[in-house]
C-alpha cells in the first residue's frame, strides 16, 4: 500500500480542504416587491429580503455576492439603468449596510433595462450603437462604484467596453474598484435566470456577443488576453459545467483571478446529485483553476460544509 494513504494520521497530516465557504460567492437577484412569475432560484429576493439573505450567507462564511437587478422603466435607451436610486443601487446599499466587508460585484449590462432585452443599445437601422453602449456601461459602472460596489462586471462581450469602464472609473477616482468582464459561452444553461429576470432578448439569442461553444477552447483565451489588455483585473467564465476544459486552459494561460460561474441551468441539473455530489462538483471547479466560484448552489455547499465540520 502507499504509505501516504494507508494510515489515517498520515492522511490527515497531508490532507487539505477540497473547498471552503470562503471560495464561494453567491448571485443575489433583486426583484420587484411583488416578484415576477418565474422559476425559483436561490438568492432571488425583493429589496426587503436582501439584509436577511446576506446575513445568512455571511454567517455561513460566504464572502461575496454578485448583484443582478430586475430592471424597471425599460426603454430602448435603458434609461432606468442610470435612474437615481434604481433597484441595483438600492441593492448595493442594502448589502453594504448589513455586511460592509462582503465583496460586492455588480452586473453592468443593458439587458435588464432595455425594452428589447438586449445587452447593447441599437441604432434605428438595427446596428449596435457602440458609443452609446460604451457610455451606458461606463456610467453604470461609476454609479455602482459610488453606491459601494467593489467590483463591476461588464457582461456584454463588446470589445472596447472594458477600456471604457476602466477609464471612467479612474476619472471618477474609483481606481480601487475592480473590473471583471465575462467570458460567456452560448448555452441553454442561462434559461431559468433569463426567464425569472425578464432578460430573454427579442432576437432569441445573443450569439454575436457570446463565444461559440465549438471554438470556445481557443476563442476564450484570445478574448481573455484582450480583456486584460483593456484593463481587466479578473475574469468570469460562464457556464462551467459544459466548459471545464476551457477553465483549465484559461487557468494555464492567465495569472489574473478567475471566477467560475455555475449558472442557473446548472443549479437545476446539480440537484440530482444531492448535497455531497454538489460539493464534489464545486471542488472540481476549484481544482480546475477557479479562484472564486460564483454559484446558485453557494448556500447549499456552505451549509453542507458547515454540517460536515460539526460532524
């Protein structure tokens, strides 16, 4: 027998935790008070429930949240995204009021605020209005930083957007606010989130603003290098259930922190594994190279780890 495995005292000596609650961050979906009709997802709450939810996560050892807001006053220019006191800004302030040390990341995107559900602003001829979209994303980022966000996450994979966001943050004296853009693959694994948050675009997909799955193993590396060159401090890969190979390659290629986002569709599938299986899956993401795991199962994993620790 291998001596390192044979005796329990030796196994315990060399053992390391496969995953801890500190490796996790949770999506926080801030919904209208009456709540839209849609699938139930962990972390979905009205503004009044934010404090209770965040306290529970903090007490479990979860160190971060990423806030998504159900947009209101939607129009073709995403005006609600910049309205004073909107649901996103109120959500940031609510988290920081109850857990000042909780790392708050925010979604910076037009999809929750446009009446067509797309991430970008469009010209009358249907083309992307690049300058207006850059300005929208950058202005949102500054607003979020002023409200207390620690990291902003430009979601639309639009070259030049990270540079615009970083520039506006610096000019507004928010140089210590991080920029974490997405590397998003086209997938069905966003379905429950899009249904609940009302972000399914009229066009039916966002393929021009996402990575094609068949090329993601190469294109993710190209895009990651572009984002870092534009000023990204960290990166988010989503989804990860069907892109574990991309996560491994990305880790080998990049030194910046990588967030692995286990999306809403993954949550539904993972429940078939039971709590121990869900924990094993998240531990695999950590081994594959994730520095942080953003997951709808974050609370479930943290609760299981706490129970195992007591046992």
